[in-house]
């Protein structure tokens, strides 16, 4: 099953996760804002995990189930 928007969703999740981890978390660490840094780390890793999870689920579905 092919959904035309799925590659964009995967790219947005992974891209936003990397951006949050590489930019926001370092900015909060530099400013010594521990709660905001922790929240940005959590959300960044969640975005990466969701993006990779959707990618893997789609790959498994296309290669083994469909």
C-alpha cells in the first residue's frame, strides 16, 4: 500500500528530531536551562523514534506483507 504523503511525514519527523537535538538542546544547555533542555531531548528523540518507526513499518509492510 502506497500513501503519497508518507515519505514527507517520515522526513519531517526525522528532520525535526535532528533539528531539535542539534540546535535546541545545545542552545538550552548553553543557556543553562535544564528543564527546557530535558524536554527538547525527549521530544527530539521521540520525533526520531517515530520517524524511524514509521519508516521501518512501511518498509516491512511493502517488502514482506504486500
